[in-house]
C-alpha cells in the first residue's frame, strides 16, 4: 500500500543517525577487541584473542569481581530501601500518593555530579558529619569517610534509589487490596500475608530495580572517581584509563565487551522475569 | 490496633527515606548561601558566591559551551525524534529490531556509548570538539524526544489526518498544519527534556570533547573542580545547575501530562 | 442515454482473508440523497472510504461524470467525507476548521471569509465561530463537521453515520436539517446508516448491503412494498413471517391452509419457504384471499393505531396486526379474545427460506 512507504521518509533521518552514531560505533568496539595493540599505542590489524584473555587475568578479573560486588551490594541496599519506601507510599491515602512519588523522584532529575558532590560535602574531613560528631563530643582525629568503598556504595544507592522506588511502586499500586485481605481471612498473619502474597506478586518490580541499579553501577566511573578517591578502581575506571590514559584501546574494547555482555545478559533476564510475572497475572485473572 | 501501628511504621519509613534523599542536597543549597562559605558555621545569608561565579572565566566559558551544545543538540534531536515518532506511529506495525534500535539509546550505559563514539571519531579521523559532543548528544536525546512524542500519539485521533487529506491538503501540509500543531505540547516537552539531559550530561561529553580546554562543558568543569574538594563556589554552581534541571523537567512534565518516559 | 453521474463498477475490497466489499456495482444520480443501509460489518464504511480515496480498490473502477477517480489521492478527489467521529481539528476554532478546506483550494482570503460566514449562518453557529471543538456539544460538533465538508461544495458528500452519536430527539431534528441542506446546496449525498427509519425518512433511494454485496436498490417505497429478499423485508419496517411449504404450485401454511400470493420470488424446488406480510395489511374486516385465526395475546398502542399480537398455529411467534383507530372503533379487541384477520394475495410476499 502506498501509505506504508510514506512514514519511512519521516523515520529515515533519525534511523540513519542512530545507525551511524550508535550501531556502527558499538560494532566497532566489538571488532576492536579482537585486534592487537600497536607498539606506540595505535592499533595493529592482526586478529587476536589476547585482549579477551587479559580481561580474565587475575589482576583485572579481581577488579571485575569487586565492581560486581559493589554493584550488587548497592543494588541490594537500594532495593530494600526503595521497596520499603514504595510500600509506605502505596500505604498512604490515594490522593497523596502521586505527590509523594513526585517528591521521591525529584532528586533523580537533578545533575548526577551535583548529587554525588553533595555527599562529598557531607562526608569530607571538614564535612557536616564530622562536624556533627565533634559537636556531639567526639574528640581527636576522626577517620574520613570519604574515599572509601562505603562512600562509593552510599553514592550509588543515593543516586539510583528513586529509580527503584518507581519500579517497585508500579506493581504495588496495582496490587488489588482484596488479595491481601483474602489471605488474612484465611488466617495468615500480616507478615505471612506480605511474605506469601504481596512480595511474590511484586517481584518483577524489584527485579527491574535491581537489574537497572546493578547495570548502571557496574559500569559507573564517576562515583568511584569522586567518592572512591584516586586509587580506587572499578571496571568503569579501568575502561576509562585504557582509552584516555593508557592508550590501549583494544584492551579497553575487550573490557567494554565483557561489560556489555554482562549488562545485556542481566537485562534479558529481567525481561524474562517480567514476562513470566505478567503471564502469571493473566492466569490468575482468567 | 495493629493497623494504626503499621501506618505509623510507614510514616517513619517515609520520613527516614525522604531525609536520606533530601538532606544532602539541602545542605548543599544551604551552604551556597552561607556568607562565610564554610560548613562549620553559619555566618549569614548572602549571594556572594553566586556573584563569584560570574567572575570565574572558566565557568563562564564552560557555561557558554554547554549552552551551545544543549541548544543545537535539542534542535536537532527534537526535529529527528518528533519525525521518527510520527513515522513509527503511522506505520504501527514495527518490527522488534526497529523498536530495539529506538529504545536502545535510552538504556545503553553512558560509558559504553562514550567509548564507542570516541573510538569511532578517532578512527575515522574526525577532529573532536563541541560539534562531536552535539552529534553524540543527539543520539540519546532523539530517543527521549521520540518516546515523549510517541506517548502522546498513543491516543491521537488519526481520523483528523484523513480529514485533512480529504479537505485537499497534501501530506506535507497535513504534517505542517495538523499533526505537528496538535503534537506541539508533547514536542516542546520532549525538547525541554532533551535540553536538560544535554545540559546535565557528563560522560559522553567528557569522552567526545577532544583534547584541551577549548570545548569543556559545565559538567566537565564541575567534575574537574570537585575532584579538588569542596568550595563555596561549587556549592553555588551546583545549586544553580540543580535548579535549572528541576525547573525545566517540571515544566516538561506539566506540558506533557502523559509523564516522562521511565515514569 | 445520459451518462451516469457517480458510477461504481464491480468494486471489490479484500483485507487479508476478509472480503469487505464483493463485486459491487451501483450508479448514483446527480443531486440524489442516497442511503447505504446494512448490518454491522457489511462493508458500508469500506465502500465509503474507497469512494473518498482512503482505501485502494482490490478490483473494479469508480467513475465520476465519466472519468475514473480510482487512482486519485484523497486530496485530489472532488468528494468530501464527513467522518463518523467528526474528526474536527482540536487546535483550530470552528471558523478555522471550516476555512481549512477552502485554504487548501487557495481561494482568496476575502472569499474564504465570506463563505465561512455564509455557512456558519446556514448551520446557525455564527455565535460560536471562535470556539474550539472541545467547547462544543455533540450536536454542534456534528454541524461543524458537516459545514466543513459542505463549504467546499464537493460534487458528492459522503456521510458515515453522521447522526450516530446524537440522542434520539436531536437525531430527528438533524435528519430534517440534512435533507434541507442537501436541497439548498444541490449536492449529491451518500449517507451510511444502520437505522432503517432514518433511511426511510431522508433518502431518495436506498441500497441494502449484506456481506459486501448489494441486496436491493430502490426508493424507500419500493423496498418497503416490494422487498426482494427475506433479509430486505426484515431489515426495513416490521414484517410478519409465516413458514410455508411449497407443494406443486401451492404454498401451504403450518396448519394446512393454502396461502395465496401474487408476488413470488423464484422458487424452483418444492420444500420450505417463507411468507411475509406487513402488519398494516392484515385487516379485521373486508375480503382478502387469505385469512388466519388466533387468540389475542397482547394489545399495544402505537400512536393512534393499535398493534394486536395474535397467537396462531401458523407460526411460533405471534403475528402482528396493525389496526387504524377507525377499524378499532367498533371492535375494541381485548386480550384473550379469538380473532380472525384476512389479507389480500397481492400483499403476500414469498421468499425462499
Ligand atoms: N482495515 C481493515 N483491516 C481488516 N479488515 C477490515 C478493515 N476495515 C474493515 N475490515 C473488515 O471489513 C468488513 C467490513 O467492514 P466495514 O467497516 O466496512 O463495515 P460497516 O458496514 O461499516 O460496519 P459498521 O456498521 O459496524 O460500521 C468487516 O468484516 C471488517 O472487519
Ligand atoms: Mg462503519
């Protein structure tokens, strides 16, 4: 039909843009990972698996595992806090919920660097928390909380918490209150109701929140750089270094490739969980 | 009464979480107005640090660069993203690949896109600068604009498009006089979103700006400054940047009652 | 022989496996008020959209005054469609909506303004010219949509259930209004409706559609008095149906009585058929060739007329007889009474079952 070709004209410029400046560069990364680093930092066009092997070299793989650990811990903490917040919002009177949600998400809208910087202000050696401790009567030299793994985790949780609140609130708000009431009638206590009914039905929201926080955290290089201090390395910083300081692009590309593979795997897993859950919901309605 | 206790518990949880979310930024905003500039003591309210920003050449230059990047990438991405949205919704039956291509820029981690673009520009020998930041920002911005406009198109009455053709308008005239005007609130909302995203974006700009200070943007300037610690000027600058994004996004939200993507 | 005005020749439309319009031919005369009537899904909208140019033809041709318009885009056809949903431009005022089509014709500004004002007077919405569609009532929107299509003075105006969204009272007002406007503008109207009464009130001619085909085309009187199929007979007005059996040249009712008829549609084989009689053709007095007896099951007033529901061995459902006030005067029938009605052979239609 003639009406089928016309919209393509409208779509073409944007599609070309995405193709040329997203697809091609990303494919380029994949290709680069299989070339050798030149003697003077350039690229030598011989195919090799060295770079990929190097990623799994204990020296670098340790960083990978540590990044995954920090990302996992941050995601877990964000999920606990975010779920609690979403649950509490959903328990408030309906007319207040959208406003509460709006204010829970508002910080998410401001600049990432600024939000991270706010924690530098709080945590540094002359920062508010140290001052608060002095004022409360602590004497002597207090350990700086800045430039530590804990600071990085706090920063990641803080930055991505609103996202988890959103993803958990969606299924919670849709939850039919009748369901938990029905379970109560059957003699379950409040806690059992939550564990056996509410929680399972809202797992997809938690999964979405977890995966996104994990994915955004594991590749993060701003937060480790600012809150972790110079010596602290996560995989994002390692990639950054290969491209901007060490000048070993093939290795940087190999690192990114593994990173992308982990992210894609998780995102796909999350999609599967979401699909299963919606299937289960359909079965219940039917 | 169990219910009342549960409700109290919920209020406490909300209190704690909101404190966690708002105390850090509130302290930052508060300190930016502290005459003395130090976190240790409140010495009086003052705009002094904001004034100081205006005398900082580096910051002004970076702000100027950011404005250039944001304006051009917003214009380009609004044009491309809106047309894309209209085309996609007219076609309706879109393959999975197409949907993925349109969705990908919104979820692809910044660092991945940043290094991919850096390698790409270097390999094809493009000299990097503000122009490379602009075209790179368009990649994700056009996807966000497209998402906002598409949300509006979901409940668009397509019979008005047929009515326009029936009354004698060409496809182009219909686009110009019917489709785009009706979508205008969503397009403006998308543009505002794109503008804020571009103003705030750090990682991609950082990688595609090229060497030297010539094309440094505000987030890059902030990053450089905060690595050396806390100063009253940064507090003021951070407060300003935060205010701009929140206001622009709230405005965008207002215009586009369907909500922002991801919400 | 004068050339026909709008001519639809063997037109078909298939959507995948659905045959929406199936080899349909129809000639429409100039200045005619033509109604397309049919059940839901019979292809009325599809036919209209093909005329307006929004659907390609799978087969066939459409000519207007002798030249084919089948290949023309919607914006090049001298036909206008009034959409079922009205499809008013939400961002334009009433006046801007109406002016839009004239601007597309690149008429001078002064003329556009004059014609918009003129038509606003005709539809009596002059005082609302500066309103947006969302500030109008359903009936007002309907009139703006009509004005927007009419102001272009198309050769043919296509209307897809134009009154569908209006309440009953407004509907009957608008039916007369449409008729008046059609006269005033001298434009050919093709209107889609599934309300048979509406078609009877407004149309010069009616076409009955079923499964993408035309069953019958004719004046309301023709179709009412001489339906050519059971479907057409059932679709228009109220009709009594009596199951009959063809035996040789006779038609025999369920109780064994012979039912006489002058209008018999081709029925070759012996076997089941159906006899159809309009309620107003069943009389309590007089001498018809046919008669039936039964018990009055219900009596209902319809205006001044009386509707008698008669239980009879001839059919499972009660037979309805319509008595005028004069007829009923002497008799005053009551529920439970037995009654005999009779009718003439020329009022009996026989259709294959
Ligand atoms: N775009 C389409 N794609 C597939 N099938 C269609 C399409 N448009 C119409 N049909 C089918 O064609 C047939 C005729 O539809 P049409 O809309 O013309 O009926 P209609 O007579 O206008 O019915 P109604 O009185 O309900 O408006 C229906 O079976 C419908 O499902
Ligand atoms: Mg229809």
